[in-house]
């Protein structure tokens, strides 16, 4: 008999079902717990399985406080080892030096488009564990595990214990979030602050609000202490989100609309809590954001376009949903057409879930749509009105805060109770179908995630370092058609500073001229070996046409053939085109 009606009626979504596999009943709880454990294990195993990608090394140089000392390489060779110290904390002799380093971290952010919290987190982690890939990523993996735990709390509030486990399992195995939990950027904590703020808001909703009218009393705020605790959690998570990524403002707007939809009578209390979170960010906004805005032209240019705007907006939303809900980081190396197809499938699945839940779980459906689709719709609308393309920027990673709500919708669809009018046999069949669908989705996520880290390697700069290591004492000139600091700093990170390596870093249209001057100078004889790195994506000052690229390559080849013998040509590829290079190894004629 149900105690106080709790098991029988407090959560109408939960039903007890399992199907035997090999004679052993395998419940949804067991599947979810196993998936959570595997998701956490994958994070631990892959902390150092890939070298840094472009943006991660930027996170590193900002977090060391050394970005302000970085200088773009000139048009003449410089010692590569000059850049190596920038990737470690500076030498410090006391508290004053430590505080100066922290100030330098903040100063280095003034030319960056992101707020400081994730960089300060990395800075603390650098002091504790060093600057290796595994050390730097471990703090983001920790944020990821915390987000999984909070996803259970969010799911439990709405769907009960099993629903909470399922939501946590979906987040733990989701390919998009797994990859960003192993990315020394701000996306793992961004999702944590999203989930935590949504959970706190739900806990603060009053018993008379639309959202909590059908939940058991144990899920309502009972005491002033609990109200105060969740109010602090909400305000702090909002502040943390705003100090992690500026686009979190779309999520803040979502929370405001959420209050108006579900708890209008308490709007001013919720408004004070959200306002307190915003107020906590004001010191940075008044000092840092104000100065960052002056340097925002580059970022605005990246998300602006003047051609085929309508088509681009549609492509952005489909690719973003495809990356978030199906492809994960695979989207960075797959054709756009595949990402669009995946996005269309994701949209179809979300639409099917919405239709199936409309009659029998309308309240929970509205909550899930408000937490997932609403912030995406707000961002998309702003993009259309301003002719910007932030939704699809970086393969949708800027929209990370939509992921928890979208996964909540999937969990709700897989966990909801069948209509009461159904026959018992029909209920059993539907339960079994949902159980199989949940298991299938978790298996799909794990397959995509494991395949990502097993089949897609990023070992480009290790490969270059290995070529240098063959003759570690031979004076070498590296000529690269890129001045992008993500390329320069990764060369400095992976090539030992003890190796006598000089770097000629030049824009693609000028590399041939600069290289010719170097090789005809008096110092040219010191370079017994030369490595020409031809970047697929030089980032800055790219050549516009294929004919220009071919002409530039042919001229460099002509210059080198006069003095060097070609030893090896190798294609180096990573997980995105910014990692692609053609490595050409030359030895000077005897």
C-alpha cells in the first residue's frame, strides 16, 4: 500500500517496468546508472588522449597571465623557444607576484570576447596541477561530473528518481557534452550553471504555481532556510553563467519568461533573485566588459554575413541541434550536409516527442520546451533581427545552454506514464517500447562518443615534434604560412625548447618573399634542415582562390629546390580543418 499516497500519486510519470535480458531483469535505473558510470569513465580515460586544439592553447596562455606578453612573430626567424615560457605560470617570489599574475590574467582578457570565470578556474588549476593536457582538462571534466549530478536533481524534481537518473545518463553519454567536458574551454561549466539555475528556479516555485501544483509536498520549499539556500544557488549560478559566457544572457531571458509562464504571482521575488545574480557581475561588466566591447569588431565579423541570410539561419539551427543531440564533436570534421540531415532528424524526434506528450503530460512538456527550445528560439530571433549568426557559431557550441532542456524533453518522452485509459497489456507494451528506446538512445550516444575518441585522433603537433626529435640537435627552420597564435603556441608547446628551432611565421601571401630573403641572407647556412608547414586554414589573411594557393606553393617549392633536397611530404590531419597541414621536410644540400 502506498505510504501517504506518495508512491501511487505524487509522481504520475513513474511506473515500474523492466524486461528480462538473458533471464535477468534489467531495469531503466540499472541502465541509467551504468551509462552514468561509463560516461564518467570515458572522461577520465580521455583527459590526455588528444593534444590541445586551437582554442585550448589560447585558454592556456590567457590562464597563465602571459597573454599580455605575446607578440605576433615578425617577418624574420625567431627562436621558437622564446614562446615556450608563455605557456607556464611566470616565476613568482611572493604574494605580490601572485596577485600581479592574476591581474595579468584579467588584463589579457580585455582583447578576448569572453568573461573571466572559466579562465580564473583554469588559472587556479594550473597552480595546483600544472599545464599538461590532462591537468588542464580535468577541471572541466570535474564541472562535467557536477553537471551530471545536478541533472539528476533537476530530473528528479520533475520526473521522479528514475527520470532523474535517465536525464543524468543522457547528459553523461551525450557526445556533444562529453567532448566539451574534455575541452579546456568554458562550455562544460556553462551547462552546469544552466542546469543549476533551472533546478533552483523549480525548487523555488510556490505550491500554488502552475509548475508545482501536481508535485508532492516534499518538492516544495518548506522552510525559510530552504528558500534562502535555493535563492543563493539561483543568484550565484546566474552570476557564474554570465561570467562564463556572455550569451548566457539568452538563458537569463529564458528564466524571466519562465517565471511569467509558471509563477507570475511571485514574479518580484524571482526578479530580485535574478537581479541579484546580475548585480554580482557588475564589477567585471563595468571594468572588463566595457573595455572588451571596444575590441569586439573581430568577433562581430565572424558572426556576420551578407549573403543567403535566410538559408544560413536555417542551416545554423539544424546544424546546432544536430551537433547537440546526435553528432557531438563529429560535426567539426563532417560535411555540412550530414550535419543538416542530423539536425533534421533531431528536429523530427523533438517534434514527435512534443506531439506524443501534448495531451497526457502537457505541464511537464511545457517546462521542457521552455528550458530547451525557448532559449534557442530567443537567440535565433535575435540573430534574424540583427542579421547575425551566433546560433551556428563554432558548430553550435555557443548555444550549449539549450542542451539540458532538449535532453529533458527526450527523458520526459521516454519516462512518461501511459494514458490511464489504456489496457494493462497496452501499458506493458508501451513501457517495454520506451525502455528499449531509452536503451537504444544511450547505446547510440555511447557508440558515437567512443567512436569519436577512438577513430578521430588529434596528434598533429606531436607528429611535427617527432620529426624534430629524429635529429634533435640539428638547427632547423620551420616556415609556416600562418601567423595565428593558436598555431605558433602549439608549436612552442609540443616542440622541446632545447631543440635549436627557429620559426618563420608569415601570412600566406608573403611567406615566399620572406623565405627567399632568409635563405639568401648570411645566416642561411646555419639551417641544415627546413620544415615547411602549409596550413589548410591559416586563420588570418587567407588566400581567396585556389589559383592563388597553387601559385604560392609553387613559388615556395622553387625557392627551396635551389638549396634543399626534399626528404618527406606528409599530410597531417586533426579533428577540424584548422588542424590540417602538409608537412614538407627538406635537408640542405651537402
